[in-house]
C-alpha cells in the first residue's frame, strides 16, 4: 500500500487518507514529541533529515517499556469503551510482544488495517458518521476519515497498553472562518514513557506526522461520550 497526502472531505469537513498511485512514494511512519514541520522532499524515495530523526525516536521506544506505566495514573487514557472487531485484533494482538520497537508496531498495525480494507474506501457521510459510528461498522465499511482513524488506532494503542488522547482541531488557515467552513481535523497523542511527554501522531498521513498547520482545539479521552457532548451543544 502506498500513501499520498491527506484529502479534505467536504461532507465530513475532516481530513482523510488518500492512496498515491505512483510507484516508490511510500513514506515511512515517523513521529516525535516536539513540534513537527511538514516534510519537504524533492525525492519521495529519500528520507529527509527530520524524518530520519523522527523515525529514530519511534525506534528508540520498546513496547516492553509500557509495562512500567502507572495504570491508575493513566486509566482514563487507557479505558476502552468499545472493543475492536475480532477479525482485526487477532491479526495484530501479538505485535506488541513480537516487534522490537514502536515504529514496527505502528507500521504493522496500519498495514494490517490497509490489507483488511482492501479496495474498500469509505470517506464518511458527516462528522457524526466519521466519529460516532461503531468500530465494527467503521472497519466493515473501510472508513478512512481522520475521526474514524483516530478511533480505530486510538483503541488499538490502548489495547496495547499505550495511553492515548483523542485530539480535535482545525487547520491554522481556517481558524478565522465561520464555524461551518472550518476544516476540522482529528489526530492522536500517545504517551512516551522515556521522557514522559505526549507525542502527536496522525494515521491519515503516510508519514504519521500531524499536518504542520493543524491546531489543537481540545483533547478528549474518547469521541462517543466527551466529544459528543460538545458536538450536541453545537460547539463543533
């Protein structure tokens, strides 16, 4: 599977993954715990200096380090409200023990979902569809919106024992526009046990890097309860 830049869906007013058709344009997943600038690669076959550095950060975190995380301290960021479909979880549940580092875990998890989706690519009908649809239906439909990806991978990471926050935001260039015109976006932050910081990660991006113009509005422990309350009040 080869990834391109994310695509804006006018129905959901969210960003989602697109699949690039050209050969040789797969960008390896990377992230970090400091502000990330958008990669500017003249040749997509080559990793930029920043990308190599971010990849190093992920490769330095061993899955076993999460065994020492204080479960009580992070219980709200580890809570699973809805379980993953069995057909997806059974393919990845051992990756946290079998892979050497977090980079490999994330890559394997994303590739597994891509393979499970196959040719199915559902862009979502609305913001509520993108974020409040059940995990089983999301995966059955092959949903690729940012809200659905955050829900699927956020739940996956929590099942691995990795604390996760759900992030709601907009793009910087849209922040002064009327609310109905905003390009809403969603991504995750996961806990780095090495430096005790939260790391932004966006599974709709081929590189897993959050968009450089994405601005966090609010963080949540989940979409279906916390975010839904704000959504029903008309905040978003």
